[in-house]
C-alpha cells in the first residue's frame, strides 16, 4: 500500500497491506486515515493506519489491526480522535487514536462485507450510515450499541453510502444494481431511484456547493452528474478512464471540480464546467487506485491510496 500527496509526492509503502480507503482528518492538518487489507481483501486481516506528514514524506502515527480486511473509514464529526472503519466480516469498528488499544465498540449486524461507511456532517446530527454486500444500508448512532434503522430496496451489492452535506437526514447510495438512490432517514425510505448507468456503480459523492448535484462513477468507465430536480438524464458525463472507476470525490474548494480514481492506475481531476473538462491525469501508481480524498485545510492537497 502507498499513499501519495498531491503536488510533490509524499509516499509511504506498507508491505503486505493493500489500501482501500483514505480520509483526511477534518481537525488536524495533514493527518490521514487509511483502511487496508491483506491479499486484496480476499483473505487475511486488516489494518487501520493513521499517518502524519513530515519532512521526508509520511510517518506512521498509529496503527490498529482487525481480524478481517478493512474497506472504508470515516472520521467523527465531534471528536478529533475518533473514527469508524468497516470490514469484510460484516462489522463496523469504533476507534480512538489517542489510545493504543483495540476498538472502543464493534457493531455487528450486517451479514456480508461492509464496503462503505460515512459520518454525517450536518449540524445537530451524529449519525453514521453503512452499506453492505447484503444489499442493506444501516443507520447508526455511535453511542448506541445497535442500528437505529435498516434500509432495503437495492437489488445488488451496495458499494457507496454518502451523507448529504446540506440536507439533514438525507444520504445517497450506489449499487451493483446500476442505481443511485436518495434516502430520507425521517421517512425511513427511499426518496428517489435513479437508473444512473448500465453498469455497476462503485462510487458516488455529493457536491459541496449544491444540495441537488451528485456524481456517480461506474464500471462503464464514466462519471455522470445528476441534478435531483430532473433525473431523466445526466447534466454532465466525463469520459477518459479506461477501467472501472473506484472512487469519486467533489472538491471542497471549487464547485465544478472533482477527482476520480480507477483500476486503470490513474487519478484524474476534472472541471465539468469547461469544454476541456479533463484538468490532469496523475500516474503515480503502478496498480489499482482504489481511493482518494481532498484535504479540507489546503486546496492544493489531496490523498490517494492504491493496491498494492
């Protein structure tokens, strides 16, 4: 596994671990959490890595092992030391980076791999959503030892669950059933079903500047933008990747800029408002590029993780 910083490359190689997700801390500049697994997540254990930048690149601040592969990670929105991971054994793990010990809490209700977890960012909420290969999404309050609600409707693996940064109690999910779905926690059900691609959808994200705009990335190598006020057709389509798009993120600094990473080993930056929408192709990696994140502190910094 290696992690790379935008601009001058900062690289850390961890033998025997393949990266699946990375997320910047919203509190500490440069601090990065990486969810990793052995043997491409097929077998073996997982490790959560907490990384800090230094003069020579990245240094390991702390690591936590789990008995199955870790596939996603999300930071708490009310405690700079706390974060949640999800794993191949169907569980979520609550960790405290200030303590060199095992998880504070384990939530085990999903019956198959949990591939996505996200912590709500809207004011007044402390809620987490998780998406699983068991075709369900679960809603959690981290202070409660069991899920608050289970959402059903997808007809295949759920790869991505993302909270709206604008609308309390609203999140999106993307699935192998080729749909993007918008859910309402208060109604405990789906609001909108969008047949977004004719292929499995592996990632989705919400624009930080518009409550109605989302993007999806799929196995068909395309990125598509969706306006929730009219979902009959995408508002943009971005083509350039040559293999499945593994993760997509909107920029927190520019309304029309986003980044994507792919099994084609590349990270690409796009501006969908320009005729020449591809801004940059980054080819730091030599294997599948599985995840990325933008830093909230610096508009020029982002992080990617790869396999291996």
